C-alpha cells in the first residue's frame, strides 16, 4: 500500500502525529492516545503502518510473558510526495482533505476532553485569515512557513516541551479575476 493510502485514514494519521519527534511508543501508549478507538482497531492500523514501512519496531521487551514492542516513525516514508499530489483527481483531494480534517477534529476533541485542558494557557489557536496574495507572494509565504516549521519537526520530546499539532491549510477561495478598478480606502487612492 502506498503512503497516500496508508495515511488517508484518520486513526493512522493520528498514530503518525503521536509518533513525531522521534518518540518510541508502545501499542498500549497509542491506544491511550486514541481512546475512542478499540484496542483491536489501533493494533490493526499499527500493523498496516508497519507493513507499509511507515512505522518500524525499534525495541522489543518481554513483559509478563508477552512481547512489548516500541515503535518508531520512519519519517522519510510518512510523506506524500509532490508527484502523487499532482496525480490526484479532485475527488481524491476531497477525500484526503476530509481525512485530515477528521483527524484534526478528533485530536482537538481529545485535547478538550482532558481535565487539565486550558485553551488560554495552552495558547490554542484556530484562526482563519483571508489573504490577497499573488503567486509569488504565496510561494514566499509557503517558503517562510517551511523555514519556521521544518527545523522544529525533529525536536524530541522533553519535560519542557508539549507536542502541538500545527495544520497550515491554504487554498484559493475565489477564482482570480481582472477588475479595472479595485476599491481602495481614501489613503490608498491611485493617482489620476
């Protein structure tokens, strides 16, 4: 199964989120992270991710006669390449977006269900901004975001760090159109 099919499921996507930053987690720890899914469901999705090379067994320990496995994310396999994205039909984009939004909503609900959840203290944000951008400005903004985010993707867990889910989403909300005169405020009147 290719990376797109493996990652195009909300539970598998949440498992990948949980494994970020070089974490080693057991199936039991992943089940605790996704309490609304049955243990059998989480086990099945872990097996699929291992079979697809997105997760690997990092360590095994005997615990009360059973083998406990610690899994690690294979970051280079947990990506959907640009060539795959270019080949997607509109319906496949809809499905991928719906999966991402389902996983995002599930993660947010799991956060809010925790007793210690405090959106103000935790600096939770879910703002949306409508920006007017030229193709060059959009490319620059995406580059700036990558420069800010990419170095932090490898941050390992530590006592002073909390894992945050960051979901940059951008798409045009209207088709560009030519307009002979753009409405402007008084200070921005074009010269006549």
